[in-house]
C-alpha cells in the first residue's frame, strides 16, 4: 500500500477485517518514537531496527537512506535479492528485509506505469477534477493499448510509445478510414433535420389555416 494511506491505526483496523498490508510509512502516521528519530548515522548500511505489538511491525532499514516500512504480514527476517548496482554489468546479491522485497515485487508494476505515463502527460491544470480524471483514464487506456499492440504485433510499425500515441491522435483528428462513414452520417443527419423543419412548417401553416377558419366562423355568427 502507498505511504499516503498507510498508518499503524489503519493496519490494526484492517487486521480486524482479516486484511493484511505492507508498505512504506510516513513519519506522522503513528511511527514509534524509536523508529521516528532514526537517522543515517544511527544505522550501518543493511542494518535494521524493528518494533512490533504482536500484530503490526514497523521497521527501519538502512539502504542508501533510511527506509521505514509497516507490515502485518511479514516477520523481521532478511532475504536475498538480485539488484542492479551502478558500475556493474550484472545483478548483485544483497540482503533485504522480507517486507521490502515483497513491496518492491508488488509495486514495481505501479511505478513502471506511472513512469511511462509521465513521459508524455496530457493532464493539464484545471479546477474541474473530472477533466483530470478522464484524461488520466485516457492515458491508462493508451498505455494498455500499446502493451496489447506490442504483444500482438512484435514486429509492428510502432516500437515506441510516443509513435503509438501520435498514430492514435492522427486517426482521431484526420479523415482516414472512417472519413466516408462520418460524411454519410452527417448527410443523413442533415436530411433528417430538413425533413423535421418541413414538418414543422407544415404544422405551422396548418395551425394558421385552422385559426383563420375559426375566426371566419365566429365572424359569420
């Protein structure tokens, strides 16, 4: 779970509903004082400090900087993970807390999605939140479509996300394959409007004639 939502109180509440969580923890979300006051100078790289109340565990781990985690699913154990390190051409085995490995494996897809969308944003500042929401959904649809396109067409024309976006934009803004169909629909709509206006005129003329006839009858009487 993202650190924006995580807290010790939420973890306890979710456990009552048989739901476990694992994620990063912000300083103002119920961190124990011992964990909250830890700095880089207090831990060596790879060293951890963990506190728990038999239900929820809060952990601080020193990587390049202090990483603070909360979990109701894992124990205070280390696990070997393969990672890339700067200046090396192959993965290196390092020891990480089990909760950190699980979090990275689960959140990588979300982070990768946000990263790909951030390259070509179409969301603009607006006081109307629905505009942002709809544009964000449109971006998700574009990325999902691109992934499916690459899976179906490994040797396809569009190898990059940008070229795929531009092709979609061109197909939506120019008269391509759907052009004749659009023109035909437009002609049908115009004909329907013309027929409707003629009917309105006929009804108007009919009402005027009926009104004149009534006036003449009243005059004869």
